[in-house]
């Protein structure tokens, strides 16, 4: 056996031309790579910031609550 054969032992495949990959590579060359993805805020944190129910009139009139 010669040392130039691949690890799989079979014939090496030719890479088929992919139009999608060519278009994407062309776009990256022209305008650069796309921006990194944006992190969406967690809906649980948003729900914790906004309470489900408004404070009642009794809660607002009690002098001990400072909310």
C-alpha cells in the first residue's frame, strides 16, 4: 500500500458545485460577513419586571407600602 491513499481506503470524492455556497461566498466577499445574532430578552425576566395585576386601591392607600 502506498501512503498517498486516504484513511477510508476508497476513492476520494470530487466536491460537487453548490450554487448556494457560491452565492453566499460571493456575498461575503462583497459586503462582508453577516452581523452576529442578537440575543433576545428572556420572557421570564420581562414578566417579572411587569407584574400581572395592578396594585389595588387598598394597597395604594396603606401607608406602609412603598411601591
